[in-house]
C-alpha cells in the first residue's frame, strides 16, 4: 500500500503574477525621477541579467547620476510599494482565498 501524503508544499520559482510588467513599472518610476523613459528595447536588452548587472546596464544606458547600490535601494523601495498590492493572475490559488500576492506569500509561509 502506498504511503499517504497529508500535506503538499508548493514551491514557485516564479510567482503567479505578471512580474515582467511590475518590474517595468519599477524601472520606469526610477527613471522618471531623472526625466528618462524606460522603453521596450531596454527591457529586451536587460532580460536575464542579475540584479546588479541589470542596474549597471540601466544606469549606463540612461547615464544616471547614481551608483548601482543607490539604484538597487530605490528599486527595493519602489518594489515594496508595487508588490504590496499586486493581484494574482486569474486562475491561481483562488481556492485558497488568496486575493493578493502578500496573502499568497503568507499562505505559503504557514507551510514552512
């Protein structure tokens, strides 16, 4: 007889949200402080880069007068605001009653 599994822990490498759009919003908010506009080409050119490398790329491309650490600090501050109210993509975890990304994370934390 096969053993019974009482609980299943779900692990997501990519959150069930449209994170690409959210990161575009974060980058645009940072760039707008300097009168710059984040464009699709920059998005394509920076995809797949680690955070420090992506920050250095954006700083260089737009000639921003800040360091990588300053960019990352701004990104974290803006990101906390953007991600705090994000909604899950349709079809994900509605049966758990998780209306927002924050409640999704809180739900998963219970299982850890």
